[in-house]
């Protein structure tokens, strides 16, 4: 389960965001990856969303390799 945390998100109060909204979840996961807040992410959600994320291609490849190694 994705954990809500304020780390790396300064302009939005994460207590009020709706992570069941796919667009919000995508934004949240991308932001957490960009700032390196890996503790907020869970593997099943990351694996399900990885192909849809707009993140650095090298980071995406690293994450894909990591998920396949498990």
C-alpha cells in the first residue's frame, strides 16, 4: 500500500489527496521517485504503474530491473 508522506511534496497537503484517483496516484508516484522517497512506494503499485510513469528512462530501466529481480 502506498504510504502518504509530505516528504518532497511542498505545494500539496497529502492528507487530502485521493490516491484512488489514477491521475493523482500517477503524479504522487512520479513525485516520490523524483525526490527519492522510496519508503512511500510499494512494489505491487510500482510494478503495475511503471509503464505509465513519465520519469527518466534510466530510472525506469533501473526500477524495471529491480522489480524483475525479485
